C-alpha cells in the first residue's frame, strides 16, 4: 500500500525546490506530468484458477487419503485446502492500487521524476505555477504542499547491468537491493 507523505515544493531565489532537491529555473527546459496506471488485478482468472486448484487438492488428496485409510491424511488434505482458501481470500480482498501522477522536470537533457501524487489536481497546479515562474523569473517566493505525495522505492532499469532496486539513505552511496 502506498504511503502519503506531504512534500513541500518551493519556488524562490531562481530555483525550484522539491524537498531537498534544487532545480535552477533557468536550466529547466521542460515541465510536464506523467500518469502511472497500475495493472488491474485479474481477479476473475485468479479466482477460477484458485478454486480449480482447491478442488484438485481435495479430489486427489481425498482419493489418496481414502486409499491409505489414515485419519492424518484427511487432516493434511483439509489443512492444505484451508490454507489455499485463506490465500485466495487474501488475494481477492487486496485493494486496487491508485493511479499516480508525477511531476517531470527536464534539466540539461536529463528527465527527473520529482514528485508523485495520487491527486491529479496537485500535479496540474504545480506544472502551471512552475511554468509561470520560468516565464517570469523575478516573481515572489511561492510554497506548495503536495499533501498526497507518494513515497516508495526507486527502481530504474536502463539497458544491461542495471542495479534493480536502489535504496538511498541521504548521504553516501546508493546500495543495490
């Protein structure tokens, strides 16, 4: 599940500040947004396959238990089927992930995802205000709070030799995870 952590975005002294990252307004060549739509769950297929597997375990396990005529075999078959039902219920009850909207800033040919939110209007507003600040460099300081910002892991994969999931703890090196 995603976590909402408010992020402060400021425009002052000729720079765009997102949290602790600064982007000089004069170096920003493009401001835009991205939409990240999570893959919808295939609940119908998962439910049918799960029920089929449970019936398969009950059928084959029940036949083997009856052939062995041992009570322990029946208990094992019922326990395995109950575990499978429990896992299937957990999978079906998982909430859908929200659509995410990201503020994208291009500086010197490098595209950066600066902040992601579950609310489109927050990112729309930021794009508009940053564009205004770029076109009028001497304007007053502005502070925006992105209340529905989403924190998560950074996973970037470009070509061969990618590091997969990266964790960064502020200062120092990025550790591959």
